[in-house]
C-alpha cells in the first residue's frame, strides 16, 4: 500500500470505478445502447452519458454535502447511489 | 439471421495512447485522490477521511480565489471572443497583407507565459513603462502595483493581448472555409453586412467558436504564470487566482492533503463547465 500512497478507501473507490467500467463494456457488447430521452433536461443520452452524468453529479452531491453539513459523509453516499441509479434507469 | 462477426483487433492500436494517458493523467490523478484523504508529513501518513475537503470547501481564502477566477474567466471570454471575431472579419482575405496579418497575429502566441508577464510588468510600470508612464503623463493615476483596479485592468489587458489572436486565427480559418456561393446568394438577395454576418458567417463559425471558447475557458481558468510574474497575486490578494492559491498551499506550505483535495475540486469545476459547453453545442448540432 506504500506505492502511490494508497489507502484502503481509495483502493476500493478505484476498484469500484473499474468494475463499473468493465460492467459497462460487457453491457455494451451484450446489449448495445440506444440513445433516448429521459428526465434529464434537453439532451438525449446513451448509457455511457448517463453514467458520466451520474458520477459527476455524485461527486458534486458529496462536495455540496461536505460544504454545508457536519454529518457523516455516508448520507451523501446514500443520496449519490440513489441519484446514480435514477439517472441510469430513468435519465 | 446471418450476422457478420466484426473484427475488433484494431482496438489494440489504441493501447499506446491508453498507456500514455494512463501515465500522464490517470495515475497522477489517482495519486492526488490518495493524498486528498491523508495527512502526509515526511514519511508518515495518517488517514483523515474527508477532513481536507471540509476544510478547503469552507476556506474563505479559496472561496475568494474561486470567485475571482470565475470573474476573470468570464471577463476574458466576454472580451476575447467578440474581439477575435471582429479581428477575423477585418482581416484581408488574400494577398501579402493576409500573410502579414497572420504572422503578426501569431506572434503573441509564440511568447512563453512568463515572458509575457515580464513584458507587461515593464510595460505597465509607472516610472519607465511605455503604458504606465504614458497614462500617468496624461494625468491618469495608474499604478498596478498598488491599486487593485489597475492590477485587474493590466492582467485582463495582458491576457487579451496574449490570447485574442488564437480566437481570431480560429475564426479566420472558419471564415475562409465558407464557400463563395453563400456570399453570392446573399449579394443577389441584397443582404446587409449584418445579415451576412448573422445568417451566414456566425452559424458557420459555430464549431470553431466552440473550440475557441473551450480552449480559452480552460486556459484562463488555469492561468498561473502571467499574473504571478506581473502582480505576484497582489496588491493584497486582489489578483490571486486559483492556481496561485493552490501552488502556495502545495509548494509554499507543503499542505499536500488540502492541496490535493482542492485540486480535485478544481478539476471537477473544469470538467463540469467543459462538459456543459460541449453538450450544449453538440445538442445544438443535433437539433439542426
């Protein structure tokens, strides 16, 4: 864990991102994405677009939560998971 | 159903680029993430979780830098984009003068950032600088080293001088790519100069303007060397932008954890704004 100053949390974080990307590749091979319009305003999105928007949104949810609240970051994590799933499913 | 099996071996050709991007961008970014959740001092590391994020997000010094940075980038775009279009429209289309204009316009782009800062530092000096001495000579009390308004004016003017050429050159290439048939049709319809600009030139310039706006936004948002050399962030903190605050934190104070946390916030802002620009323009393209 000394290499690149890894910590367990950051390792889990990047492994999760990697697993999500592998799942996206598998999903694309099994069932190619079709652009569609969901609840996201103005734009039609592909599966990859929705993942990007979901992850970027999650990052901002965490930052906003950390800026305004002293409570546990796990609350922000919970909100982010709901947001990510919602965007992927209905975005 | 007889589906032809696609040969995907060509994807292996992407591998060198992937490795290059991994070593130059992804792995350093991962290191920054690692640093942002730890307190690193000498050889010891302590896991601190989200503490640095809370600290930097509530740091008034960084908030002030962020606001200054947005004002600066907004001002740069508001000045350089229309000015660049205007310069491109006024440039000769052919002949020696066209070549001369292109060379003259390209010159500021060839000068290194810190040299640009030095040029304007001397140019703006109230005692020996051409601009500073001239302004004081005609009765304008100008001193960028002591007056925040003058410092902002000089930093903005320097950036406009350095980078408007880029927008102008991009627009010029866009204008030259418009087929003559459009202008001939406009002439037959007796279209005014404004109508030609509004309905022919501006729509055709959209793609180059997207590149111009994106480049100028990202570059101005990351500006460091020019204001650092020119004003050193002063007077006070009036021209201290994000990258200067970050550098001071990371290299001056060796607060690697907070600096890493703030780098990621900085990165997310650039990512969001660039994505919004890109998506808006792509959407406009698809709508057409």
